[in-house]
């Protein structure tokens, strides 16, 4: 199982790779990822696959909400609980 910090680190690294900003980005765990254009809608399918891999179980697309992807903090709250060690 991944720790919550590992979950956050892997999400952050993936987001930086997609944003084109790299390590110079002022990305925090509370950054509004889509509003501040770190991610675009075309990234969502790949993000879902990453989240499924990180949490170790499928994500029910019927239960998706835009707020689940607002920030790293939001994704950790919504998806990390089932697949990470406390």
C-alpha cells in the first residue's frame, strides 16, 4: 500500500509532467488544477487511469464529480483512502 504522501507525490509528479511547467511550477496541493490550467479536459481519462492504479481499485465513473479533481487535496480525500496506508 502507498502512503498518503506517496500518493500525493505521484499525483504531483504526473500533473507537472502534463502541465509543461515542470519543477518550476508554483503547484501546491490546494492549487485549482483545471482552473489554473495545469490540466485540461483531455488529461482526464489518463488521470482516471492513474488514480485507479494508485488506489488499487476501479473508479465508478457514474459517481464522478468535477469537485473530485479540483486539486491534489481533493483527489487524495476522494480516492486515496481505499488504497493507501494511514
